[in-house]
C-alpha cells in the first residue's frame, strides 16, 4: 500500500514538469518568435541559429521545469545561450548617454515600422545595450534579473536601459513587437516613463 501511494505521488509530480515533448512543441509553435529573440540579442543570423538550437537543447536536457513555466524557460534558455555566445559587457568609458543614432539606422527606423527596422537599429548598438534593451524592455525582465543574468551591477543595466530609451525617444511612434508582448514607443513620454 505504501509503495503504491509513493509511486502514484511520483507519477503526479512527474506530470507537473514539462517534458521533452512539451519543449519540442513550444519551439515548434513559436519558432519564429524564439528565433527573432535570438537574432535581436546576437544581431547575427548564424549566432542566432546556434542560440536557438542551444536553447532547445538546454530546455530539453536541463533542470526540470514546471509545465506552466516552460515557455518562459525556453526564452530564458535562449537568452542564456546568447549571453554565453556574445559575452556582453558594459562600457566603462566616457559619456554613454549621447542619444545619437547612426544616420543609416535612424533612417531605417523612421521609414519602417516593423520588427526588421527594430532589428536594424538594435543591431548597430553595442552588445550590452542591445541585451539590456531586449531583456528589460521587450521581454519585461526586471533590472535586478538582467543584472544577475549579465553578471554586472544593477546601475550598469539602468544606464544601458536609459541609453537605449534615449536613442528611441526622438523616433516617431513605432510598434515594437515581441513574441508575447506589444509595446508602443511614443516619443519622449514613453522613454521617460520607462527610465523613471
């Protein structure tokens, strides 16, 4: 009787966790969104593909995760793979918050209101600012969580986020689409609200 009850509890606990099949389904259903996340982080198609595959492998073979957390865990696995591949580090010099965009990136941002234009602008940024923007603004990670994942002080994340939002503040109203969320950047009012 005791063994049967323990076996049943073990089976019940096992069904609470995401299985290999669950992660394969997530990566199949949201392939475009997850690959887009990897590309926004790496700004390189080949590295994005590597991070996507590494994220799938980490999700399947990593620690057990509750089924309801599986989607968020999949994104986190891709983010961690991108961090390993790129090793973004904060700048340690001069004025970080200059607010200027390269002319070509600025023109692309103003002319195209889609994910490709966002990727074109973000790809021209330093890796650390790009990672902070994608993680903190597009994916909604907290400042402390970003700092923990990027292994840096929270102040570096705050500075990089401010820098990214200042770069975007002068741009026209633009929809920034993430696989799960939609953000509308409305000139300076949005940037100031996010920096505060």
